[in-house]
C-alpha cells in the first residue's frame, strides 16, 4: 500500500502460507494451508486447512471436517432468493436426517436412531 508515515499500513493486511505440522522426514511432510487477515496490524491466522483436509475457522487445530470457533457462537445462512429460505441438513451415512429450516428457525427431522 501507499504509506509514508511509518504506521501499520506498511504491514501486510492478508497472507496465505504453508506451515509444517511436524518435523519433516522421509515418511512425514504433513503441511497445513493457513489464511490470515487483519485491519490495522500484522495479519493473524483466521482459517486453516490441515493435512487431513479438516477446515478450522477461528481455531488453529480443527478436530473435524468443519470446526468453527468464535465469540459469537452462531453461523448465519441467508438466502437471497425471496422464494426460498435457508436450510441446514445433517445426514448420516445410514440415511438418518435432521433438518433446520424456515424463516423462523422451525426444526424437523426423521432421526430414526432415537
């Protein structure tokens, strides 16, 4: 960026890098991909994809396929189609499903494991 005053504007506001997850050896070179951003200081890690393919947002050690951690404790899905609404569908490999949908957050499901 254009900056002549020596402030934080000379620091990179975003970065992506590869990071070794362990000491490299002939049988181990596990690497994570790290995404970092910030607004007025050096870029800090915000998201990572580890060598297992797990994605972590707000955590440096994702423990499942999608691991989200943060102060707000919420995930927002917003449909831009006025004829549709947001929907979360959880499904097991056996076909059991649990669905959260509707403009007022109604829940429904056919969880056969209960």
